[in-house]
C-alpha cells in the first residue's frame, strides 16, 4: 500500500512540474501605479525574480509631490 501511494504522489508532482514548464505565461506581473496622470517623470521602483519555473515582476510608481 505504501508503494502505491508513493507512486501516485510522484506522478502528481511530475504532472505539476510538466504543466509548469509548458505553460506559456508562468509569470506574475504586479504593477502598483500611484503616480498622477499628468506627471511626466514619476519615480519608480522595479524588481524582477526569475527562478526558471516561475518569474515575478514588480513595478511601483509614485509622484514626487505626494512624497513631500
């Protein structure tokens, strides 16, 4: 019974890994845009992490007038 359960768990993990690899959009894109519409040069902070199977991209913008 133990080996049957182990095989099922291994098959499930392999199926999830295969699905993650063939998925075209395995990227989380988070954007927090808090700058004013008329601001031509807003401040921004941008970061990205890519570990192969999953990628995360974060963009945060703000207007200098709000910071003062």
